[in-house]
C-alpha cells in the first residue's frame, strides 16, 4: 500500500487520539514506530490463522515459510541488498547489535580502534564498548555538533586511522532526528579498510 504525504495520517489509528484535548505526537523512536491499519490487519490475519514454526510439513508452517520469504524479498528491496538471504530478522536492534558485535570482534587485536558516536542510541554504543573491552581494543567517540545537532564529521575524520577497525553510527538520531551522511562515513572508512555498522532503526520509518 502506498500513501501520499497528505493521506498517510488517515491510516494511523494512533494519530486519531487526543490527550488533554490536544492531538498526540509520537517522538519516542526507541519505543517503536506507529503502524497503519493495513499492517495491523496483516498481523492479525497471520496470527489468527497461520501462527507457526518454520520448517514444518503442515499447511500453516508452509504459509509461514512463504511469508518470511516475501518479507526477506521486500527487505532486500528496501535495503538494496544483493540477495534476499542477506536479510536477517531478530528480536530487536539491541539484541542483534550485541550478537553481531561479538561475531565481528573475534578478529580484533589488542589496541585496534573502534569508533562510536555521541549521537547514537546507547545500544549502538554499549555493545561495541563491551566487545572492545573483551578484546583489548580502544574505543573513541565522535562528538555532536551542538550548533545543529548533527554528527561532527570533521571530528570523525580526525579519529580515523590505520588502527580503525569499525565505525558504528546512526543513520538518524532517535533524540534529535538528525540524519547522518552515511556515504561520507563509508568513504572515510574505506580509506583505512574499516567496517561500518549503521543503525537505521530510526531512519527506516521515513521510507
């Protein structure tokens, strides 16, 4: 379903509420995005008819397998991934980041450097800090440009060196809404062969 900017609000029941006689706004990104009626209906239809494990030979399991495959296909299109199998689902961003940080950190050596930012949700900071501590790596943090609440890109560039192994950065801040120039971050990381981990949880609802 496609919404025009002018009609999108009509499809969100959460936005048709009032509190203290005022229209409500939802700014708590980490609490989850509000969803349109079409999404709620799809969830109810699935949970009410086919809720099942993957891999079974019965009809509801087969429906679940097909549904997950379609979800991966659409995820591939959203993220411009090379193939649908690149898409992985998990409980939440915090859990996925913690698990992935442990997998990536296996190759880190003592005194390798990891860069996080002061603009990020803490789950995209603490996971990397803990993984770095386990491996003896050094963590550096990029400052926020307080004049416009964006990431201080000059400071980021000054922190990157040949020891940099990973840059963990938000695409859109959950507190300020600031959008990060991910293309520039990736270009800077590629100069030293570093990985970039992007938390796009708060950016995805914009698209």
